């Protein structure tokens, strides 16, 4: 069924961009536009591949359909190393990308921030393309609802609450660990700890900190913002980043890297619930194996739809207040709709895929 759906949906178009003046190289995947222009952010990394961009675009197709938005799915990747670029070089590359998508956006594709691309870069794309609707996640003075507001983490938080209720767990009595203490990880940690949950581990690219008695969120956030890493936080165990998979907790939230959980990692996980705040943190086969093991996995395109819902509100000229309300309502509604149809034989992603496909082709 999954292979048939993949072929039936797309991709409609894969475009490779090159600018000889700046050396900008990029890949744009327009996966499906049946419900509207393809929506999906642009990331800047040296290891971006066509397959990765396609997988992310497909996740966006399903995410937008699942969220009931008039968007299709797309994604872009600029092949460059942010750590090796000067400010001027990065600006030149981003502007070249903006010019490169001028004929695609916003009629076929609408971009947004992603890895190493934030609201300042969205401003550059708008300037280069000459159309503010080319992107969402823009600065407020351009009519944007910046992703820095935390809409994705807010949605992941609400999806987690629904899943905990489904499992019969009280949020005030659970422990959780967060892989990737960046924008998404920070906001979901904020909301969960305010609700009474206990944060016991957090990781970033430098390592992981863990204290089974609990981490003070406000102090951890202060350390991250000031020292740029969680490993400078004192009074806890410090291990390599991937050790987050070994932490015994009720809930593990992924919020950073793709393909985090490999098939060989399945026996390492000691959680009851895994919520995918990040995109494509594991293969679909791995999710199925975790389901068979008794771990409930909330798929990325269900849990982390807050960002694209915020993008839709921005795209249609809505307010920040409207955005918060819509994120909560849609994420809660769709997480519940998926979990109501989950069985022992059919994992959450399979159910969510069917719901999304029904909405695309209805």
C-alpha cells in the first residue's frame, strides 16, 4: 500500500539550481500540488541529497493533507557548509536561491526556514524574488509569523498530551528526554515542564546531559543560550549525543537530526512513547518494529505540523492569536483521529498515511 501511495502522489517536479557567480547549488522538490502550492522549508547543509529532499517533501505532502491545509508538499536544500561561509558569502548564496525559485514561487512552491535558515534569510529570499509570498516564517515587519515563536514545539507538546491520554498516563507523573535542544526541543520542554512533566535528559550536537532526578528547564535554557550547548550545564551526567537513546524515560521526543534511530537501536529504547518533533528521524520499517515492541510512535507529519499550520495562517494574513488557536485545534484533532484507528497490526504512521491519502484524493 505504501509503495502504491508513494508512486501515486509524486514527485511532480525536481529542480536543480546553480548560480555560477556565487557557487550556489540547490535542489527543489515539488512533490504534490493537488491541494495547493507545495509547502516546505529550505535547509542549508553540506550533505543535503536529492533523496533527503524528496523524503522531506513527501513528509510535507502528508503533513499538509493531514492538517487539512490548502497546501501540497515540497522541500529545498542548499548544498553549502554554514560553518565555512562568511556572512557575505551566505547572503550571496541565499539571494541566488531566491532568484532561482522566482519562477516557481509562490504559484507552485512556498518556502520557509529550516536548518541554518531563519527569518533573516527569508528576508533575503523575499528581496531577491520580489514577492513576499515566496516564503513564510518572515520577519514581523514583512507580515511574517516567525518560526522562532515556537509554533512547532507548541504543536508537538499538544500531540504529546493527546498520546499520553491515549496511553492512560498523567503528564504530571511522567519523565521525558529531548533529542535536540534547539527551537523545537526548547519549546516542547518549556510547555511540558510547565504542565508538571519531569525533564531528565537533553542533547545537542556537542553531547547529552542527564539527571534522573530532573533538570531545571529555565537554567538549562539559560546555559544553552549563553554557552551555545547543553553540556556546559553542571550537576549531571554528560555523555555523547546519541546516548539519549539509552535514557529510561516515559517519553522520548526527537527534535533534531534525521535518521536518528537505526534498526540496531530498537532494543536500546526504554520509553513508552516516542514523539517525532523532528522530520524523518527513522525509517518507516523501524517505526513498525517499535510498534510491535509496544512503543507508541507519533509520526513527524502528525506531531510537528505546528510550523506549517503557522505558515498557512501567515500566508493568508492571519494573526499570531489565530495561529496559536489553529495549531492547538488541528494538532489535537488529527492526533486523536489517528490514534482512534490504530490497532496492534497497524502502526500510527500507516493509519496517518491512509487519512492523509484520503484527504489528498477525496
